[in-house]
C-alpha cells in the first residue's frame, strides 16, 4: 500500500529543481499537487473497483460457500443437535402457549408471561448464535451467548422464586430504562421521542417509582433490589439463582464484546501456540465451548418456561432437550480435540498436557473427562479397564514427553476428591513429582472438598499411577504426573463444578503462571 506514494516521491526527486522554483512562489505547491494526485488517482481506482466489484464479491462468496460446506461436514453432529434443540424449543413453546395462555391470563400468572418473553428472546439469540457457528465465528458466538446466559440466569431466578411481584417488577423496569435512555439522549441533544411522548415516559417512570419506591430506579437491576435487599448486580442475581457454574465463561466472554487487546491474542478460533497470528475471518476451530454453552443456556430457560405448568408432556420435552444437550457436550469436545491433534501432527508437535480417565458409560472419571473444557490444547485419553492394556495405552502416550499428566479414576463410597501422592506395587512405593500447591489453592477457593492421600488403593487406579511414574523414572522424563480420585457416579457428586475448576487449572498450567517445584 505504498506504490503510488513511492511514485509520487520519485516524481518530486526527478523534478526537484523545477519544484524548488515553484515553491518559491507557492509554499503550498507540494501539498497542492499531492491533493490533486489523491483526488484523481482515487477517482480512477474507485471507478475500476466499482466496475469489477461483482466479480470480486462473487468469487469471495463462492469461497465462503465452499468453506461453510466443509465446516458443516466437520461439525455436522453437534450443529444438527443444536439446531434440533432450537427448533424443538420453539415448537414446544408454541404448543405450550396454545395449551396454557388462557389459563395464565385468567390466573394473572405473571411468571408465565415473564418467562414467555425471556424465552422468545432466548430463541432469537440462539438462532443468531447458530448462524455464527455455521459460518465459523466462535468469538462472535461467544459474545452473543453472553446475552443468552443473562436471560437464562434471570429466568432461573424468576422461576425459582415464583413471585408475581418480582415478575411484575422485572417487566415494569422497562419504564425506568426507557425514561433514563431518553433523558440521556436529550442531554446529548439527540432526542428520539416527541415532547408529548417523553411526557408519557416521565408519567410511567413516576408511576412505578411511586409504586415500588425510589430504590427501584437504582442500578441496572433495580427490579431485584427488594429481593436481594441491596443495589443488585448481575453477580448477585447469579448467586440468588444458584446459576454460577458458567460464571467463568461469562467473564471470559466479555473480552470479545469490549475493545481490549487480550481478545485479539486469545481468539477462540486460533489453535494455541501459533505465534503472532491475528484472526480476521472464520475458523473451523474453537466452536466447541460457545456451542456447548448455547445449548446449556437455551435448555435451561426452555425448561424453566415449560415447567411453570408441569405436565407429563412438558417434563418429557425437557428430558429430551437435556439428552440432545448432553450429546453436544461430548460430540463438540471430540471434534475440537481431533482438529487440535491433526494440527499438532501437521506441525510435528503435541500438547504439553495429557489428562486420562477410564472407559465406561457410568464411570465418573470418564464423565468428568467429557465435561472438562479448556481454551488450550490438552490431550485426552480414555484407558481400557484392563491392567495390561491400560499400561500399554498410557506408556505409548508418555513417549510424547508431556510436561504434565493428570490421571483420573473413580473411588466408590466417598463424597470428596482424593489427590494421590503415592503409588505402591510389590512393596515398592513411588512418589509423585507433581507439585499440588496450586491445585490445593484452587480447590479451596472454589469450595471443592478434597483430601490429600498416600494410598491410591490396590486396583486399576493404583496400577496405572504406578506404571506411569515408573515409566517416567526409568526413561528419565521430565514429565510430572498426579492421580486424582473422584467420587463414583452414584454419589450425586457435582462433577460439573469439579470440571470447571480442573479446566481452569489446566488453563493455568498451559499459561505457566507460576513456577512449579518438585
């Protein structure tokens, strides 16, 4: 983008004597001829581009169409399941309204009408997310999901409290926002209402203030001030609705909404460890987390709405939606991991972290592994429930010389996490070389009940831990390995929360935010 500029400078150099004489008469001569050059060259270039734009756009659209087809083939299963959730949520809501809207109006059930409004917007937002996903825009989807998450949290709070006054406050808060917005517009000299219309806004504002009190107008969530007995913020509403499981993702998504530098460097669409690359278009990578979050949030708000009037039909619909959501959680992770592994092989690299579990539909370590999601590249391995086979599977992966290996296994009849420090076999004890200081700190900060143990048992878990530590030691690897026991699936343990904490721990490991000591 400097060819014309260089030609202009060359012209001046070649005619410097003539130009020097011109400058004696007119000090602005160079600026004049520069303006003339810009005006005429841009006129010519504009005319040519305007004439050829159809060919350029047709070619770009053809490329985009082919790209989207390839992306869809790669992500077909979870995309189809998400679209199924959206369409099923819509159809169920329509039939549900036909069945109960008259009853809701007769009963003056404001909860029904509040959740109906929220659910309608959630469907619209979900469809926007689906379009972005189908076109390979992970960051954009994550940004739009942020709105969907807020809707699901507010909906969950209204559903849990089942308080008509709270719902009425939520709906009427529109009058506070409308008046304040127009007031601000008028202060800036850009009114969007006539004086009569603004007077109506003021009357409505005064009416709800008189009805609910002055505190009602304080803050962005003034409708919840009375319930929470304070000037409410979104975090307060999250806590009151017990909906904080996705809080970390909600916080992370903000960087893709605002104009900060971090978003450019940590785009979801970029495979980690590719230096100095800036994403300016679509990517087939990074769709898993936003896709999963969209499914979780839409199923949540749909379930709240359909269960205002619970029937066998609505409860069955919620169960079906949940099953589709669970398929997305697993399928999206597998595709993302496959893309990462293929890229690593192409570059002759591999991840620095391996996390393992044991196979089994109801094995809690496998269920936990499926739920673990990170922004960074982490290899996952499901081990066969066999002593010899699992040993071979692990040692084959250890040849990649990972920095860290975290192995998961289930421990029956317990309700806490066990961090294992030792493995024992044939009276030989091997100690972990993995510092657990930061893991302990993170578990404590997030109220994960855990115990540091020196007895990994006598079965598969202990065996794989021992063989892993043994292989590391015998081959003089710098790999650090730790084993974590988690409660079995029948203990109703909160694996979602544990998965979030471990995911955060893995992200920190990748970022090397602390120095690890043996």
